[in-house]
C-alpha cells in the first residue's frame, strides 16, 4: 500500500452525497482505508450518521448543501448535480476516485490526474425510464419528466468520457456501461463485511425474510403477495416509503417489522428459511450477507444476483419478475437441498480484503494520463 501512497500522495474521493449509510458508502469506507490521507468531495453532507473515519477528515461540500432542506430532499436537486460536481477545484490532486451512480464522475481534473470511476450504475433516472414508473409523481411532474431526463441524459453521456478508467461493481453494470457510455469496465465486486455473519450459528426457522429499504424497485410487494398466496410466514425488515402499501397485500403470517436495531439483524437472518430478493439490483450486498450466515437466497435472476448467487447451489434464481415467478421459485426451493457450508464459502469471495487487493492491483497496473506536449511554432 505504501507504493500507491508514494505514487498518489494527494487523493480525492468524489461521492454523490453523504446522508444515509448504504452499500455505496461501504465502498467509500474501503477506499478511505486504502488512502488514509484522502479528502472527500460530495454534493450534500449530514455528519450525524457517519463514523470518525469520515467526520475526522476534510469533507468538501458543494453549493447545494447550503439550500434549506437539501439534506432531506437531495434527489429533487438532480438537475443541479452536474453543476455541483463541476464546481469543485481538484487541481491539486494526483488521483481522483469517483464513487458514482449519478454525477460524482462529472468532476473536472487536470489532464495528468488519474481519474478512476467506481461505477455502482450508470444514472438510472437518465437511462432507464421505467425506473420512475412506480415512483410517486404528480401529473405535471410526470409530464415534464421526459424533457428534464433528456437533458440529464445528454449531460451524463458527455461527462462519461471524463474518467480514465471504469470499474463496475458487477457484470450487469459493466454491460450497461458499455451499452450507454461505450466504455469498457473491469469488474471488482464491492466489499461486504462477511465476517460479521460467518460465525453466526444457523438457527433455521419456518419464515422467509425480505430485507432492505422498502421502495418500489426492490419489489417487496412480490415477496409479500407470494408468501400470502402460499400461506408461508414472512418477516419484512426495513423502512421506506413503500411500507404502508404492503399492508393490504399481507397475509396473517406476514410481519412488517420496519427498521430494526443493527444488533438484531444477525439473529433474524440466521433464523430465516431463505432470503427473498425479488428486485433487480446493480449488485446487492444483502444476498451476500445472508449467505455468509449460511442462508440461501431466492432471487430474481437479473442484475447483480447473478454474480453473488450460484443457482442450485447457494439459492434459486428465477426469470420472471412477478408474483407468479417468485411463487414458483419458492416451491422449487422447497424441493431442493442446499449445503450450508457451500453457501457460506460462496460469501467469502466478497470480503473487504479481496476488494482492497483487487482495487490496489488495478491502480498499480494503470498508467496516469500524459498531458499533451506543447509544440513549438516556427518563427
């Protein structure tokens, strides 16, 4: 690691926003471990939920952070995000790493600064119009959305040429980077704290588990409806704006637990028959965490689940994203026999140590861009 720090003494990490901890922030934490002296640049920052690893270092915020209510309503500021990241002065840095799923890659750097983009996904709002289908929007906003998205897409495509190298968190995202940006990306799966769950004893109960934020694209409604149809117990763990909408779908054996304390999670996971994962995720950290506890995964087989779940060995992947598709997958799972140790072994592939080694190797193998040479004009 000393070699990297000697080569890149001044490192900046550009990240979308620092408001609520999630999977992309775990990548940032691992990057901070690699470069302890690095500085963070972000659009909006709420220091309250973050550990000292973040709050003790320089965190530079954009002009958006001064807007009243920005820390709670930052998604509404998307049309201004490009200008926010372009406003940062990164001229003193030797290496810039952008942790990107929106505009963090749009920062401007010196010609000889190496810019590596760790892409969680190309901006979904811009490139996947269906992503907004189930989002709550008023009539005027829905009418205006195509015009706004068209401009955002053009700016996103223009800025996609700024990183010197792309790293994708899954093969699914690498394919989307190639399709939308016409750029190649190396796949390095994100770090997952598997050790926290590897030592948790398996205490299999009779209930299925749905774990994560309850928002439309994660399709918790499919899990609730399928278990109600099959009369299977289900625990839904996680808060979000879609939680109340699940109540009419719930069967008598469905528990909507909302957010639970962090120390309760290992026990809830270890006692589950299997995790239900019906959404399309770019990668998905939750399936790896539950596999570390020896718990199989029943997942919609598109996206990152294909990188983390081995069909027929550590879980069941299904092709039709619907209540019918998940119902059939649950019945298929109940006829299978999956080995706990094989499931745990699969999760070990995603440790933070593996991420650090692979990302370090990529940086060591990447040449910094060379600024154009000045040519002397004839007198």
